């Protein structure tokens, strides 16, 4: 993923604030000039969405067999699926699309690091910590990585007015090319629907 331009960052902040995923208010412990635009990802939580627990349970049960080839441990698989479902729903994304993206990006390896320096399940570039988070954020932590990845993808989907192909190309930093979106969408159709 390439670093977004300044004008795109401003729209990202507004979108994230409107979704309740960040706070644009300065933190009391730091000067307002430094934190006025720093988001607080913790603002979003399970209580912010009205998720039917039975629906989530059925989804996890439906996706678990396909994920078994990547994650053998049932408890770990269940925790990851529940977190993917939550983060995707918070970002208003199809959870199955997030599964396909993770499969293509990291093969479900939370410790994956690409040759370009992208980290974790959703292969987040470290510059996003400066853009969205706090220096202590560990992009190898699946919970944090999923929060970043889903937020970034939702932003690009909004920028591209719902066009999955263009949003996925932006996510990958390959806007104008279709090889990456086609790969994710193929895995989505083949494995995660």
C-alpha cells in the first residue's frame, strides 16, 4: 500500500470520525496541536454494533472448515473468526471479503512481513501507525492488525463509491491494475461465500 496524499488523509479522518471509529478531539495528556487529528481506534467496540450473537455463531461455524487448512487449532481459529467478524461489521465490510483478503495477503500468518515491509494478517504498512494509531501499536497483533486493515479497506471502498475492484487495488497500492483485486475476488468466490 502506498502512502495516501494529504488531501486523501483529511477525507479519511472525516470518514473514520463519522463511523465512530476515531475521535478527532485532542487527548488531555498531550498538546492539542499534536493530537487533534490522531484517531483513537478504541472508540469502536462490540457494543457499537447491533450484532445478533446467533448470526455471528452461525457464520463462525460456517467459515471454520475452510479456515482449518490454514489454522489447525480450533480455539485459535474460533477467536480469529470472531474478531474478523466483529472488525468487518464495525467497518461495514463483508466478513468473507476480509477472509479472502487475509488469505491472499498473508495466508493467515499473523507474523508475516512482506518484502515491502507490510506486516501481519492484512499486511499493513508501518506508515499507517503514524496516520491512524499510536507508536505502541503492534501490527503483528491480530486484533490491532484487523482494526487497521478493515478501517483502511472501508475508507478505500468509500472513496471508490463501493467499487470493490478499485478499493482493493488502492489497498494493495496497485490502482489501475486488476491482478490483485481479481485474485482477492477469486478467493472470495471460491473459498469464503
